[in-house]
């Protein structure tokens, strides 16, 4: 199918054929959901041994009674696991509660209101605040910016990561730019891994940008490979080498490793930054849930055990990704109907329709019983300027459900595009 | 012992005698600690059945898979327990993570920066911010104010609660006053329960104070009775009757019920306030650890089960409180050496030395191997203007250790006071 070269007759014929297919789908009264980037029940069950795993021994390796108050930094062994996931020193990591999003908020709040280098360094004291958001991206990051009064500027995502020419130009020309959001491995939603060159240039931004600038590095899918473990350049090592280690803050969690809502989250930054951050963290918390951290360490005592555990996740996820990618390939390879990456991990496949079609596709699919993430959700303020991007999240449905949902999706993408092209020609 | 009426000879004799006693204590090379308001290991063990209590069933009463993301408000059954503890409607409570302190920070942050009635109502947009702090009080409350740039004004605590004449005068004369901290039952550290009249007047402050004023009601010891369950007037009922329900926010947690660092915290407020608060909470969290909430509900399915559980805590705590109160009574009843309340619950006994003695007592006790909470810690900015108040926390040591530590404490109080009086006379 190639719409740009198709005659009006051809388009009309396709429209009739696709409309019939769509009507048949509607008649099936489906109820399928590709919206949620969360683990399936089968994946969650991989960690069910955590309940009862302590067997009366609530002591951490250093003898701490995890049941009591205290220990703001988290258990040493949990910090070590976080350090291994993120590739930093154990002294640069805190192991905290169940949400890396909360840690991102706390870190951003610290930068905006309290200041990493004392009250005068608080971003809000320096006029307007802006963040660079590579798009498509993660809506929760955008919400954090909105909540804290930070304006957002977008740059395009490429197959190698953010368009670094655009990023470098922005940070050098606009001193209000305080940071950039990054999901460096299996990026949400495009699934790409940032190239070594991109990571090196991100590490170098601290030298180009205004003082206090921070790369917010949300490494949510650091160990979430479907096949072999794919490498990602070490941001902190590169920043250390560049003398910009105070310009990067990193996040990870076990949310998509153990139980999504009951995991352990990690934040990593230079020891100087951490010392500052702990002052505001210590005002708002007596310490994280150490018992839950201990449960995690008994289940996954080190990075190797964790990587073995992730292989079980991959076995469950792989056929779902295969179903999505195979449907897209069959329907759209060699056409002018859309573009997508082929992620080797993470939770999403990101599909770009022809311009101006995404909202209509999501609406049509919903009317046929297939829920998709709202079009625009992957852009700041919910505004996809070209109305193209749709995030597909195949982890929760069964493989058969994914196949069924993709059948609908493909039909809707084609039908909307054909109708649009027909309208263009008339 | 009565110092005001004692002759110089008598004081000199006491000084010599007490110095000798103190020297004998130092020779014993004690290492005791009365600083920490946290449960003992025996108390924590009362809840050890939580590990393994789920037995593979991770579903809440409404069928939610607690392992996955979501559920910002907390499990319905956990919210019900919080509602029962705080005496509010279930729709007025959120069940959250392991720290009520964090909820207090988040609530205060919402009021200061985001605004309960929209951005224009944010306290920071209205000039200077002040809080009333009844003293002695809880140092963590003061730290929250300092962290968020809120100045603190003190009012005296009485045996009935805060001095409400002073409080009412302040809120009517200073529009910068945005709130008041309250620990209404077994107050930290004096151990008093606010009288019905005081609670009613607190509920009425919303009518006297400037718009947006909030009573921060930290009911940390709501069910922490040593003997019979003692009543506390219902703040929300009184506020509802007075039409001031938007002027109260309440907090509680299971920290001193189950595992101190791994409990469930609750925040309660009017439905209008909650709707506003959830907007900022929802930006920073995808939801609390519902698995841990489920563990709690399996251990303590309702308020009655919880109250039975608290009786076991009381059995452990009672002899420790008896040891403190009996030592104080034996040493100081009928003297002019100090004052104290006799708490029937909570975690503390608060002792007021003669003016100007508290720091010296804490120092002398430390030199004899007995750690006490730093003098001044119970006042904003760490400044006790009369240098009188010392917080005694007897929960962690054994009964024998409490007896030994109180022996040292009593000797130090006497010795410092006698030396001071001698110095006054010379």
C-alpha cells in the first residue's frame, strides 16, 4: 500500500474494503487494552516468593534491624544493587521507597526550591525555568515539570537518542534551560538505546549549559532486555571524565523487576549533590521501608541474580513484542503509512502514523473495542504537533489478545490514512 | 529537697554528697540511651507474622491485584482503618506509604507552593508564612517548617493542650499565621491529651484566622494507650459542626503499631481539600505500596483487632513508664527541682528542670554514660528560652536499664540544680 502514489479510484476501493473490514471488527465486540506500561500478572508472580522470604530474620547484612526507624540512605546491600544497575559507586546511590517517580519529583523539587548548592542556587530564584523534552517521551516526566512550573521545549528523538545538535544549540542559547529528560535505554516510548556518542554529548552538556543544569536520566529499563543484554554507555563515568559529574542525576527501580507497585527505587548523583539532596530528603522522611528492601535483597541478592530473573520476564514479554512487530511489519513494511522502531527491550512500541492521523486512529480503535494510549500523551501538554505518535503497550494482554488488538490497530491506521488521502484529493 | 529555702551550708553539703554519688556513677561506665522515641525489638516482633501472611493471595477485598501499579488513594480497607483511627469518613482518608512525616511534608508543600484552592491560594504568594508551635513539641515538625521557609511562633503547652488564649490572640492579630502543629493525644513530649474544650477551640480557629489557615493534627499516638483507651474529642466532627472542615488536616500511621519503618501512614482532610491535595500527590506518585497495606490488613483487619494488638505493646511499655515516673516521683515529688506530667500513653515523659539547667543536665548525664535527647530539641530552632525541658524516651532500653538511667538522670538534675543555686547565692 502506497497512498502517495495511489489514484482516487484505488483509494476509494481501499476505503470500501477497509470500511467493511472495520465493520466486521466492530461486530466482534472486542474489549482489548494496549494502554498500560505495566507488568502482567504472570510477570508479577515471578516475585511472589518475597512474601515469607524473611523467615523471621529481619536483620540486614550489617546487623540493622530493618523493622525500626532510620537509615535514610537505604540498606547498604540495596544501595549496592542500585549502584550496579546504574553503573555508579555505592556512595552515589540511595535506595528508597516504591517509586522512582517520587524520587524524580523530590530531586526536581530540591533543585527548584531548595538548591543543590544552597538556597541561592534554587532554580526558581533565577527567573523562568525550562526543560528539554525529547519527543515522543514519557507523560509523567512532563507532569512533573508542569507541577513545578517548568516550561517544556521539545527536541526530536532519533534512532540514536535525542537530536543532540538541537539540544546543544538550545542549552547554549537559552540560559533558562535547567535540564533535560532522558530515558536512555529502551526509551519510553520509542524503544531506542542512546548511542555512545549521544551519551557522551549528554555528559558534556554541563559545560555548555547554564550553571546548575542537570541531565535527568531515568534509566527505567536498564536491565529490561528481551534478548541479550544490550550495552548503554556509562553516563557517570563520562561525566566524571568531563568534569561534569554534578550535572547528572539518575534513577532506576525494581518496579518492572519485582512487584510494580511495591518495589525499591534508586536515585544516583555525585557525592556533593547527594549531600545536598539528603538535607531536604531528611526533612521529609525518617527513612525508606527497609523491610521491603531486605525482601528484595533476599530474592535478588546481586546483579547476576537480577539478570537471571529478568530472563523470565523476557520469556513472557518476547511473544507479545513479536506479535506487535510482526503485525506492523506485515501491514506497513514498504508502505508510506507509518514508521516505527523495533525495540529489543522495554515496554513499548512507538508508531508514527501519517501526519494528522493519530487521534483519529485512537478514536476509531476505541470504537472497535481496542483501547490505546491517548494520542498526544507522549508530548508535553498532550500536544503532538503533527498528530502522529501512538504508544503501543503490549505487556498486559495475552499474546492472542495482542494479535487481535493489532489486527484492529492496523485496520484503523490504514482506514484513517486512506480516508485522509481521499479527502486531500477531493 | 527544696533549694529555694536551703541555706548555703545545706546546699554545700548536698553538693558534696551528690558529687560523690555522681563520681560513683561515672565509675560504673554505663552506656544507656533514653533518646529515641521508637519501639523496642520486642514490640516490633509483635508484628513479625506480616512476613508470609499473604500466602500467595495478593488480592485486596475489591479484587485489586495489589502487586501492580496504581490506586493513588490506597486500598479501601486500609483507608477504612485510617478513618477509624482518626474518626473521619473513609472518603476523607488516604492510606499511603511508610511515613506520616512524608505526608505532612507533602501536605505542607501543597499548601505552601500549590495551594488548596488553586495556585493563587498558595501561602507563599501571600507574603511571610508563620506557624504556631506549642512548646515543648516535636522537632520534626519544626524541621518541616524550616525546610519550607515557615517562621515559627511558640505558645506554651498546658496540661489541657496548647494555651488557647494565646493561640486565638495570635491568629486574630497576625494574618501571616497559616497553621498550628498539634499532637493531640499523648502529646510529644508532654504526654497530655488535649481537653474537649481545647479541641473545640482548635476546630473554631478556621473562623478566627486568615483564609487558608490549617490545624496540622498529628495524631501519632491515637491508639497508644498504656491502660484503658482514653478519649479525645473528634476534631473533624467539631470542625464540621463549626463549618470549618477545610481548616483541619490530620495524620496517623501504624509506625508504632507494626514495624516502625515499614508501616502505613494516613492523611485525612475534607473531601474538597483531598481533591486538591490528590492533584499534587498524583503528580509525584503512581500510588503507595499496596502489598504492604494488604499485609497490614491481614494482620489487623479492623480497629478492634488493632486495639487488641496495642494491648501487647502496652504490656511491654508500661513497666518502662512506671520506672521513669516512679524515679521522678521518689526524687522530686514535693521539691522545687522540676515538673512533669504523668502520661497514660505515648512514648515520652517530659521533664522541666529549674530554669537554666537542662543543657547542663544532658551534658552531665552524657558524661556518665546516659544519652538524653539534646536539650532544646523540643523547641523551634533548638532554642529552649528557659533551658528547662528534657524529653525522656524509655521504650527501647530494658526495664533495668531504664531504672539505671533514671538513677543517673535524677542525680544529674539534683547536682546541676544545687550547683546553680550555690552559684546564685555566692
